[in-house]
């Protein structure tokens, strides 16, 4: 028996389901554009086999380990490294068994659908994962990982990935991307400029990071003009490795548009280390506007990922560091927050600013009207907790009437779990085709138009928005 139903996510009513199925058939084999994510470029540089099933499916996947932690499984039991070297579970078979023992926790979640898609369509498994099948599944996947067909580059080709963007910090030397370029491999793996560590005053080691930025660029980053020049140089450097976008994970969407003298004075305050939370927020806000201006100069697409209350658990952050599944969504304002930046650059049709949200209540009230008015703005797809069937459905229902399809940018998977990429894109394509089918069958969209839109949402919009 297959793990995944062939008509999953399609409407229940038969005639609408038939339309959805036909639309999906027209797009299911289109190439995958993955313009934003957190895959490790080292995978493709070395093209070494993935170490084992636990390191492929459990250890890098926040969706997986946060669910297990929420039900009492310690991160250390899942092989998640500690900052101080405290021992963690090293036996991948034990980690996998704990994962399988608790696989029932994922019932009804997107993770279950992504994982079972990977188990069936990538590794050829046809039995559900549970306590009894755990080690048989592990041994099967482990054996497959030893084959050349399961090395990263071979899977990249098998997944029909046309382009994949990783995300690197502003101080990264991009060695792995250089190795990819030097290898002669034809797969397109590019980087993305993520400057949070040298833009956010609350980022650990911020002052040292600014000094390192200066050393890398031969600029005096103790001055405002030198600091901005250093960013321009790093952005240019990232572009030589294919970057078409920058990415900004700020706590809020707050922007500023200060006179340069005021901004320079604020920068001095920030560098002194004696700043208030409001001053830190103002600096981040000014830097979003500065980055938008740099995008006008160098053409990088500006992605804003606001609203995550990062590292919410102080104890997990202290023990394991950042990005350990404890980033929690928060309410986010866009209308007032973005106005200073939009007053400066929002009417530029040659600039692309892609807005994401973890606050779904803002879609119909704020984001759709903004994207439906300002030429520079596009809406990013449902992100993180909401890149699911229900999340995609709510996104289309709350945005389409106000900003249409063509002020959105298709789908991105935003994943660290490589084998979930085709699964996530499959969910997005099925979800969008289900929505389009309801429009066709309720007389709101011609069927011929639905085929065009399905293609655009699956392929053309993301390729054009990210200049790929």
C-alpha cells in the first residue's frame, strides 16, 4: 500500500476534484525553483553520502525535533549538540528509534505528509513508520544512502531542481560555494546575503562582528559611511557566487528613514554598547531602508522575514544556541512599520521587496492592501508554521481578492531538510490547484486561465521575482 494518497489535498466534491487533479497533472513535473532555504552548501561541494538516516531526517529538521521535545523527548536524546560539550546521544539508530516510537505525534501535520512523501517517493518504502518498523526502515534508508544515486548531487538532479539558494551570513567566506563553482558540476546552487549578525545590535558578538566586517572589506566600520560601504562590498561579493537576494530576519517590520547625520549618530550609540531597546529597534529599522536603497543599486531582491520571537526558551538557547525550534510567532504591524521605507522606495517598480509574515491576521488587513498598491512590494508565500495545506489555502483565500495572484511570488520551501524539498513543493502545487479548482467550479475563473495560473504559481512567478 502506498504511504501517500494520489488525490491527497484535492477537494472532496468529485467534479471539483477532477479539475484539481487535471490542473495538478499539468504542473507536477515542472522544475523546482527553491529561492530561499537553509540547505548546507557543503553537501553539494563535497557530494559525500549523507551520514545516516537520523542526520538526514531528524537532527536538522526543526519541525521534527520541536514536536518531539514538546512531548518530553530531550534535545540531547535526539543528538542535538550542546554548546559546552555536554554529551548527547551519538547512536543514530537509537535516535531513529526514538523518532519512530513517537511518529504518531505527527498525525495530521504537514511534517507527516512531507516525511511520508520522502519515505515513499525518494526511498521506496511502503509501510508506515512506527516502533515495530523503525529499524527495518533505518536499514533500508541506510543502504540506499550508500548508493551513488542517493548522493546530494544525484538527488538534486532527481528532484528536478533548477536552482537552489542557500543562506549565508555576511561574514561567511563562501568556501563551499567556491568549491561548487570549481567542481564543474552543472547544478545551480547559489547563496543569499543574510546580514543579521552585523545589523542587529542584539545579536551575540555584534561589536566583534562589525570589526570583522571591516577587516573583510578593508573599510573603517567604526564610521557610518565605512559601515555602509562594507555592506555594499559584501553584497557584491555574494553576487559573484550567484546571489540574487538578501534576507532579513528582524523581530519586527519596523523601518526608519532618518537623515544620514541622525543615522550616523545612532550608529555611534550602537557601537558604544550603551543603547536602549528602542534605539536597537530604530537601528534595525534604518538598516532595512538602507538595504532597500542598496537593492536599488545592485538589484538584489530584499526579503523581510519579521515577527519571529527568536530563541524563546532561555534554557534551550543557553544549552544549544540559536535556531533550535523555539522561535515563536508574534503579532506584527506592517502598515505603520513599513511606511518610512515605502515613502522612500515603495513606488520603484524596479525594486522587489518580498514580505513574509508569521501573523496570518495581517494578510487581509495589511499585507494584501499594501502589496496591491505599492509597485515594489510582493507577498512571500506562507512561511514556517504555515507552509501547509491549510496555511496555503488560508493565504490564497485572504490575499487573492485584494492583491491577486501576480503580486505574490510562488512558493519557497525554506527548509534545512533536503529530502523534504520535493514533498513541500508537491504540497504547494496540490494546494494551489485545489484552490484554483474551486474558483473554476464556482464560476470565478475560466478553466483555461486556471491552467496558466497554476503554471505561474508553480514556476514562473518565483523565477521572475527572484531574478533566476
